[in-house]
């Protein structure tokens, strides 16, 4: 029986497709159209009064080739413990040389955090990270033991160099992020899901535990990125309800679709391409819950972001216009027409200021549309979310 | 030579040197300030020191969603960890927190994450998914930083909390009518004369149930004012054999020696 490569995998990681196809089976080279929506992306933010400074030259925008997430690659390489240790000790000293310089310059990671990342990298690279095998070799002082690995040692040198010298985010290096109980694949062009955002799923969990009608309804995650929130919600909905996940970015659509399939949620989550509420045409007034983590960073703050974020993550997912509120306001204005009476919404924001503004806006500028509009805090105690219900 | 140095370095980072001493929070340099105060005395409720650097969200996250998770982190969960808790309860004067389910224990906790400098959210990519649990009734604080997701860190922190509760919270023991609870018998060496054959093989420090036995042992030692020989008599062991058991586990040894120090006794070595 031939192993198969799922089409979404090929779309999401085009170049592995060829990698895998030589490994597993022959597949036609996947057709890809990255460029097609560039114009649309550029013109999306018609509400922005200030045109943002040109984005830094992004390694991120559309790399010519995207290797697959490390943890999903076949362990086809072998290396000796000695070689691995030599790489590890080189990588560790490189991390140590950083000290607190990144932290001091832009609140980036210090060497302690980088060393932790290094261990996580080992976890993903070593086949199943069989610590006992490493431990045994280490204990026996036997450096010639062969271990199987998902990347060859030369690539590990290259990857760690990218991590330190280019400040490429760790999650793009390994191709995944651990989020809630999920492992979500990510790559350049898709926002790395943040721990704060996990709470949106809990907020939804609270609501559906009290209202079976909402549990059985249609949910929408707008600007889904990697699909994190949509997948988190689909899992807590259990046997009920369904989710539409939308994104403007074709890369995000590919990656979200891939993650949805990896969790076998294709029946439950429909991934649709388009800007914000546009892909919800046809379900107006039928949505039981609307959630989003839209871009909310004020344009002026983009330049000062931590290098991992500002240089590598998609500006499309970060830049919320002059006050950071363009997309949030767009969502607030459009939400009422999508939501059915009694339905729920939750939006992530930049913090207290945006939260307060939105609560006030919804109560005073959109009177009668929503009720029980509130804010909720993230675990650092920052007011991060605006939640509420559609009147009716 | 170079290799062996590298091996040393890797050994340090790979081998869980802290494997059997989960409460040694000082192994996380930045966190040592939050470790439970060393001056804590048995029988005393642990007083929480303020924990600078941590903030707790206004909202306590529901633990339920976490526990019902299905998948990749299940092995990190201790959800069926203390399923046999009821058996020992008759021997304990006070309530035994360790008998609570994860969810029950979590309800007694306030959860915080690292205080983040700056605005957080989309601004930040630091993978500091550290979790800090403060057990409200006792003030004991447990935390975990080394896992990749908050979910896993919460599971680790909860396991650590259980260990700390076992080590730090003393239950009164009625010596007149004492019979060792099963949890304690299970961690005793087989040669103990009070240990019935129904106790099964000796449970070692790597078994999560070990801490239940440790708690009962510390309760007994505390009732005997730290005297190992008195406790050994009751447990059908020689003083040497009980000492060896105590010395076999770092966290147990430290707790016993702390108790002995408070009673003016010499530490076990």
C-alpha cells in the first residue's frame, strides 16, 4: 500500500512536497499562486489614514522554498552522538554569547530562553527524542552511537545561525507552535499564535457550557492565521456545531487548512478565503459566535517591535492602522449583521485602552446592537479581550 | 577531550538532574525568589511571600477544559494520579489536599503567568509560557517554565504543587491508634515487618504515588519530633533501613532534615 501525501500538505509546504514525494511517492509539482492576492493585500487597509512606512525587507514574505515542520519530517538522517553534541555545544555557546543583548535592545529573548529553545529544537529533531538513548550514550561516554534525526547536522547549524543572527522566530525554525493542547504548524507568512489568545477558546468554552444553543451553532474565526482559534473551538464544541475560519492571506488559508486536516476536523471547520466578514456571505444573521484576533498594533509601533516579530511575522497580521483599531472597528461594525440574537462575540485587543474604547463604542455608537459588553484579562493581568452578546 | 566536555555539558542539560527534586525551584534562576520559603516549619501553614514578577489575571482559568483535553499532552497530566486517595483519609486529621482531583486542587489555586514587560499579545514572541500556581489555603507556590505550552506547564506546576503539599503540609497523627496507611507501607522496603504482602512491590521515587507515602512518613516523623528511630520501630524497620529510604530521595531528605533541625536534631547524612 502506498503511503499518501494529503493535498493540503502539498499546498501548505510546497517544497517538502517534492521532498516527500521522492521519499514517499511521486506527485506532480503543486501549482501555487502566491502572487495572485498581493494587490488585494496591499489595498486592504483602505481605512488607514496614514500610509504605513514600507515594511522592512521581509525574509518572511514569500520564501522561495519552505521546508516542512521538523517534527513531521521522516527521521531519514543519521548522526553520531558526537556530531550532535558538537553542534549542541556550539549552539549553546552561540546562545550564551547573546547574553541579554536582545532583551536590552528590543525586549527579545535572553540566552536562558534561547537555551530552552535549543532543547525544544532537539526534541523536534531527534526521532521521538528518545532521551534514554542519549542518556545511555552520554553515560557510557560513547560518542559514536548513531541516532536518527529529522534534519541533518549541517541544517541544524544553518537553522541555529538563523535563529541567533537573523532573529528568525523559533517557531518558524521548527515549523510549529505548541498552543493549548495542540501542535500547530506555522511558517513565514502566518502569525505565530500567542499564549494570550488561548483564552479566547476558554471564553467560548464558558459560554457554550451555559447555552446548548450556542454549542450547536455556527461559529466564525475571522483572520484565522494558522487556524488556532478555529481548531480550539471546534474541539470544545465536540459533536456539536461547526466553524468557519476565514483569512485574507492565501498562505494562511493553506496553513490553516493543513492544521485542520491534521486534526481531522475538515467536516467541522470550513476554511474560506477573503477579507473579514466577506466570506460569511450567505450566513448573515445565522452566526452563533464570532471571534477574532485581528491585527491591533498601531502602525507607528511596528518599527519598534521585537525583531522576531517585526522582521519576520506578516505585517498583515500585526498592523492595525494608525490607532491599531481599523480592523477591530470594522469587525464591530459588521458583527451585528452576521450574529443571530443571543449570539456571542470575543475580540482580542492591544490592551486596556483599546478594550475601553471598544466597549464605549459598542454601547454608544452601536446602541441596541449588543448587550453584556465586557472586557476580560489575559494571564498577565492585561485587559485583553472584549466580549458580549447580540441583543435579542 | 572536547567531546567529553561536550558530553558533560549535554548531560547537564539533558539529564534531568532535578528529576527527583521537582521542588528545587532554585534550578530556575529567575524563579528562585518564588520558591517556598525554606524557613517553613512542619505543622505550620506555609506563609506565602509576595511574588514579585508575577501577576495573576483577574480571571481564574477553568481547569476543566484542560483536563478534558485529549491528546498530545495527556502523558504530562496527572489526572488519574491520586485516584486511590480515599483510603488514607481516616488516618489524617485535617483535610488532605493530595486527595483532591486535579480539577478540585486547581479550584483552590490562583494562577498567574510571568509578568510581561511591554504590551504582550501580538507584540511579543518569547515563548515564556511559564505558569505559577498559588495554592490559596496554604499559600504554597508552584511553577513550571520549561515546557513549550502553557497547558503542559500547568500540568507540571500542578504536579509540583502536589509534591510541595506532601512535603510542607503536615497532618496530625494520633500515635496511640496509629496504623501506617497503605500509601506509606507501599514505599517501605520489603523487609518491613508491618508491610503485608498485599502491598505489592516497593514504590520508588519515580512513581507519582511515592509522594503520598512521603506525606504520611513526614506526618509520622513530625509526630515523633523528628526521631527516625521511633518512627522506624512503628514501621517495622531498623533505623538504618528507614534512614536509607529517607536519603534515597532528595526532597524527602531535605524535608526530614529541616524537620530535625527545627527540633534541634542532627541532620541525616
